[in-house]
């Protein structure tokens, strides 16, 4: 056991007077939401246009394959790196790679060379692994145990507002270019770069968990920073952790469908300006989906396990209906349409595919928020949850890397839909089993309360020199 800090002990005995303090879980979750609004939110808008806004999807497909390959590795390692470096260094390094990626597509708009985009994609995979491990640890460990669903929905709404605003950028800047325009203009990429740069700077304002105080006066965790040996051992254990094995199918499926939805629905059916408009509603639907499922997972029943079962069942029902609608739509075409649908010119033909694409966004948020809620119910401390979240993002990204290459190899649209539907469906019963075996009704995780351990920490004023308490 480490030496206790009297300042921290006294802080825990005093109930904070406002939940809107800078060091409150609510403010910190909102802050990481704004960082993700600026970086992955804008990335989602860029990817959601299909082919990264280019007429030829090969560059974006290959860049995304490189991205999700490195993401798969660093997603798993990211939790350990976060535990070593803390949120500020981890997030600043991560956010910088998003800026480089958008810059690579600005370069590609002029020179049509894939190499820069692919290298930038690989570097972004490293950054994204770090960012999402940090985000997962913050979002699942900072909130009080009985309000994790609410905080997840708050984060998800702020984050996906980035996709909404990001969707407006190509819509507005390419509005008057007509239906013949096939690639977005330079201003679109420059707009993304500006937002991503702002997110990198904002990441410096995120507090480490030991400085965040809940409304009841408790701190999120008493662990400061870990060490390399501990993280290597603990990350290796994840691959034999039965909780993570049950989580794996849902993790694999949770980004697999993006390739199909972005390239083969939005990219294949709609005009360039309409794709931007569609993304506004796709990511807007995610805000609605996250708020709805967050309410269900926190307030539908007194029993936490019962809330989990009900939430999983509700998402499974929505998923079945939406993918069935996707199948009906997919049977009407087998390759990109020569005459694309436009929100102004296509009349009623536009309505059905538009509602379907909106519904895909709704389902995505419900599915991922549900998985995050389950992860958050498995433990309470930031150290453990950063590893769990990193594992989730690593497996998720491995699935995405495979999905982008499936599309590059011209697998039929119908086959891609069937695989996506099957993968998401396979995750539901295993998540329910995980709730049965691992989620407790008393809001106490199996791992027990936060550990009172004082490990060497990076002193913010010393430039990262490790020093004991």
C-alpha cells in the first residue's frame, strides 16, 4: 500500500458544491466530448462522404486499411500507454495525427498520390488507438457507477455533433458545384484541419483521474500512473480474460459496417452535396440514439442487470428491423448508380434511402453505447477500464481493417450487408451472457473498489520526470 496523501483524503471528505466545476466528472466528460467532436467527429464526417470525398475510393480504402491495422494494435496497447502517460500527453499526441490525415487528403486532391494518404492513415491508427483508450477510460471511470449510461450519452451526443457540423462543411462548400462534381474542394479539407487542430489544443485541458472529484466527494481512482512491466502483463492477460472474449464479437462488428454504409450506401446512391447533408442527419441520429439508449440503461429498471438485458433486447430489435430495411433497399441495386439521388432533384426516390441511412446512424450509436455501458459495468477504476476500452477499440479496429479491404476487393454489396447483419446479431446473446455472469446489481464491480495504490507519477510541473509521492 502506498503513502496516503492528506490533501486527497481531506478533499474526499468535502462534498463539492457544484457539478459544473472544472474538476467534476460531468465537465471532464463534456471536455473529452469536445475533443472528440473536433478530431474523430470531423474524421467521421470526412469518411462518411464515401472515399474520403474522392471519386476513386481506392486511396481512402487503402488508407483506412492501414489506419485500422495500426489502430488494432495500438487500441489494445493504448490503455497501457494511457496508464503510463496520463490523459494530456496521450491525447495531444493522438489528436495531432488527425490533422496530418486531413492534410494528406488535401495533398491527394492535387497530386493523386496514395502513399502520403496511406502513411498518414497508419499514423492516425496509432493516434486513434491512444485517443479512444483515453476516451474510454475517462467516459467509463469518471462518472458515478449508477449514471454511466447518462454520461456515455452526453459524451456521444457532443462527439457526434462533430459529425453533424463536419457534414455541413462539404454540404455548404460544394452546394453550388452541381450533380456532376465528384470530389470535394480544398476548402472542405482545410475546414477539417482547423477543427482538428483546435481539438489537439483542447486536449491539454483534460484532467488526470486523481484530480477529478465526484459530487459525493469521492475521487474517480486513487491510482496515479502505472509502470511498463505492469501494463505489459495486464494487457497480455486480456486475451485470456473471459469477459473480453465474450465482448469480442460485438467489438469486431461495431465498426465493420461503416465501410458498407459510407461507401456502398451514401457513396453509391447520392450526389456529392447530398452525401454531406446525409451525414448531418446520420450523426444527428447518433445523438438521438445515444440519449435514448442511455436513458434506458440508467433509468428503465431499478436492477442494473435488468436494465442491461432490456437495453440489449431493445437494440437487437431495432437492429433486426433496420438491417431488414437495408436488405430491401440493397436488392434494388448492385453497383453505384449512374444517376445519383439528390435531395432537391430526386423527389420521393430520395426519401426511402435517406431514412435508411439515418436509421443506420441511430443503430450505430445505440449499439456502441450499449457496449460501452457493459464495459463500464465490469469495473470502476480508470486503470482497469482503460485496458478494457483499449481492447474493445483494438478488436473493433481489426474488424474495420478487414472490412475496408473487403470493399477494395469489390465484394458484392449484398454480401457485405449480409455479413454486417450477421456479425451484429451474433454479438447480442454474448453480451447478455456477459451481463448475467459479470454485472452486479449493487454497482460494485468484480474487481472491487478503486485501489489505494501510490505508484510513481509524472509531475505536471517537472516536464514528465517520474517522482514518488
